C-alpha cells in the first residue's frame, strides 16, 4: 500500500511538472502576425488546433477573416503550414529538444479588421491523454479494453519520457550551479588578492613619501 501511495505521489508530481495545455484567445489585426513558442523535448507528442472565432454565428465568416499558420522546429524545419484558412489542426512527434514555434498571421485586408483567434496546444502527457480513442472502431468488449490499455500505455510512456527529461534538466542545472559557484569562488579570491595588493602598494607609497619628507 505504501509503495502504491509513493507511486501515485510521484505520478502526481510528474504530471504537475510536465508541460501544461497551452490554451489562449487573442486578437490579430489584418496583416499582423503573432508567434507562440513551446519548449518541447524529444519524442514528446504534440497536438493542437486553432480557429477564427465567428462574431456572428448566423452568417459564415467573410473573406477578410482568413489566417495563415506555420509551425517550425528548433532548426526551422516546417512541421505544419496552412495558407488562408479559417481553422486548422496539427499533430507531430518532436524529433529534437528545443523551442517549437507556431506563427499565425492575418491576411492583409483593406479596410483593416480585427480577428479573434482561439488557439490550443498540448504536449507530453496532456497530448497523450487527449487522443480521441473513441473514433477507433470497437468490435467487442475486448477491443475496448485493448484501447484503454493502449491509452494508458501511451500516457505512461509520456510520463516516463518526462521523468528522464526532467532528470536531465536537473543534472544540467546542478552542473551549471557547481560551475558558477566555482567561478565565483575564484573571482572572490582574485578580488581579495587585488585589494590586498592595492593596499600594500598604498602603504608602501605612503611610507616612502613620509620617509622622503623625513616625517618618520
């Protein structure tokens, strides 16, 4: 029982520390662009969607309400691109660790108009849990159990990757702290040596000056 509680505690900590779902709504004027970045580690699954909020649901969006979306990797490889659309979705598995960017721009339209964009981006554990497994055909109860196990397996695999990623980041931070402390210690000794040297030179200069003046 204690082992189970500890495991559940570790799972909760990892979920809390793992990347959360990025959901936002922002305004975009004609001809303008907005970029959103997310720090994603290798082998992490990401899914997302975006769409223009219709100010009048009774009528279709006008031609001025179009956007262009593009997602790139840390090395600027294009992962998703859509030109002059009203909405879109994307999904990918990160092949490198770093900052991934999604840039959304409104078409240049005269007269200018302001669009409201709804944007959702999930990665890691959250993206694995958000998969719509219900769309997969279910032939029997065994099939349903198989889908549930598959979903749990994907979630556990994402948590496993998150744990290794956090451990590597912690090791990097510890190494950076040790290096910084070592440099600060050497700098402190150097500063102390310079101060003592300057004080010695000042003392020697004053002593020579007073001796020349025959004051001592």
